[in-house]
């Protein structure tokens, strides 16, 4: 996945709409996000995961407490590429009137914009499922392998062999080789005995 454009508003300390053009930032091949502690760097990563998966790693229940205290609405939009295809995912949340720290999803939509525009999903759970299928990884795998939230890198390093193997299998899509290799190894073992 290559992020192209990110827009968000109402998220953490960002009240007004912010835009990040990853194509412009990455035109030289690599870029960094720098700033003082508390400057909002992690919020950019939160906006990416919120747009893709509808939740944020560092938020209780995925979305609790992420809305700016002076706002009633939160919006995230991400345009990204996979191979030759381009996709847009957008989500809009509103403050829950009964619980000011909670959000209610108002809109979620996933579009494929390759030539013509096609709506792939228009409900939050459908968007979640399509994104996971397109990326070939779950929110947890994405968070551990792509985002690695602050203070969690050591957790990635401390994964047990089985958990690390499962995560890498999902990231690299190695499961398609597992069955074939297992059959070959079993056949070789049988021939040697």
C-alpha cells in the first residue's frame, strides 16, 4: 500500500482540516515526520489507521477520547494505491450525546478510483472487511508491522516465535506457500524413510 493523500479534522489536537500529500513528501523516495513531543506526529499515524480500520491503537475501545474536545465531528480521508489500482476510504464520526468521550460512526465508504469510480463498501463493517482483504492484514498486524506505535517497538521485538511467524506470514502473504511446501516436505520425508 502506498498512501497518496490524507485529510483529517477533529482528531486529537487538530480541529481544522489538515492535509498531507504523501506523493509530494515522498517524491525523493523517503521522508520523515519531525517535531517536539506532543506536536501531533502520532496523530498523523492515528488518522491513517482510523481511516483504514476505523480505530486507533492508542485509544481505549479504538475511538474513545480521540475527538477534539471543542469539536462535535471527526473526519478522516485517505487515498492510497495498491498495485495499479487507486482507492479512497473516508469515515465521519460524531460525538455521542450520551457519552462525550465516545463517537458514533456517521459515514464510512470505500471507493476504487481506477478509470471510473466504484463504491466497494458503504457501511463501516463492510469497509473494515474490504480493507483487511485488500491489504491482506488485520488491524493488529498493520499496527505492529507498519505503524509500530510509540513504545510498542519492544513489544514487536518480544513476540514469541509463533506470533512473529504468524504476523510475518500475514504481512508477506506466505500462507499461499505453506500448504505446497508442507506437502513437498512430507513427500520427501516419506521417500527418505
